[in-house]
C-alpha cells in the first residue's frame, strides 16, 4: 500500500476532517500527521483489562472510560491515548476529552520514546489530569506519574512485578499489575 500523508502542516480542524477518511491510526504532533503502529495481542489484552478495571472502579455518573479518543495536548497537537478517563459530560459529537483525569499508553517498540518523552511532557501540562500511566508489553512494568499537592513529579515512579499495585487516590483507583497483565505472557 502506498500511503500519502499530508505534506503541509495541519491545524486540529483540518486534521480531524482529513482523519475521517482514513482507516489507519494517526495523531497530530506539532502540526504534522504521524501514523501510529498497529496493536499486538498483548497490547490489546492490556488495554482491555485496564478498561474493565477502570469501569469497575469508577462511578459512571462522574467518569467515562474511552479508548483511542482525542486528547487536546497543545495548540498544534492532538493525541489518541490507548485509554482515557474523562468527566462524564460532553456532547456525543465531541472529538476530544473535555476534562481528562487519566491517560494511559501501552508501549510498542517504536513508540517508547514518544510515550515516555513527548507525550509525558504534553499530558503532564493538562490542568485536569491526575495521572499518566505507561505500560510495557513484554514485562509487568509501569511508569506512573500521579499529580500530588505540588503537581507532577519530575520523573515517573516505576512499579514492576506480579505483586505491584498502582494506587491513584484522587480517583479512588487500585490497579494490581497482576490483573492488568492477566492473559499476557511476559518475561
């Protein structure tokens, strides 16, 4: 397949209009269209498990859990995190979260630097965000940024192993890695 990405820089409305006709996954990063990788089985299982856990622990009257939904990450950047928790409000035709509280990404070899670098820098600037989580695919390991009274820490807290648990008190969440990685063969 010969894929033709827009050569010119796009604003968010132009990107969303272009995106409507596409079958692959894309993001807008600083005005440039970036194609995203296809998910592996491990990626899909981790996302599915996380979705189920979040649905089970969050009050649906206050929160909605979405996958690959738009996140306005700056003047020329529109991202689509693997999982996003947003306030349970907004119009049915919205393309981006209205008040994102949690964003999560599952690493792929080609996205690790972006997920732990550019996206972390962008997401941690969002005033409503309470946590940003990044999960490895090949081992039970997560990089966690949780907003405290002084804001987000300079770097992530890394948790790993069968018995590790991610706790996000601002959202009343308790996420055991053993459940997030259930059904995934890891190293």
